C-alpha cells in the first residue's frame, strides 16, 4: 500500500472515530469530571485530525487555497459534530468544547503553514 494511501486511510479512520465516539450516549462513556481534561481531550483529538490532514495535503501537494478550504471544512465539521450531540441521550452541545476543537485545528493548520514556509 502506498504511503499516501495509508495517510488518507488514517485521516478517514480518525475522522470516523471522532464521529463514532461523539455519538455514544454519555452513560456509556468514561466520565471526565475535570473541566481541563475534557478540553484537553477535545483539543488533542482535533489537533491529531489537523496533523493528519496536513500530512495528506503535503503528500498530495495541495495548493495553499485547497489546504485552507480543507481546514474550513474541518472547522465546519467540528461545529456540526458538536451540535449533533444535541440528539444523543445524555450529551449536550458546548461552545467551549467546540472552541477546544477549533483550537486544535488552528494549531495544526498554523504548524503546517509555518512548516511549509521553512
């Protein structure tokens, strides 16, 4: 399997894991009581997604405008992913969770942007 294919598969798998876990009713999940641990988890999950996207963007030699468009899609998707929890039993929508998601994606985007310039 080509290196590029593995990167794309990792990205898709991670994306599906995010959506899958966010669709699990809260009674089935480990309860993270501490505010900071929950936000660190959100940040980290989306940081990994952003880094995976950077990798496949670089391997496919995407132009900067397409990388930016891809990140905008991921930002919108993270917003929708947070909002869809409204319909999951025991889950709720949190702007702070989304801001943690956004922060992870933003750091990954900036890291990729700075790394490509050097």
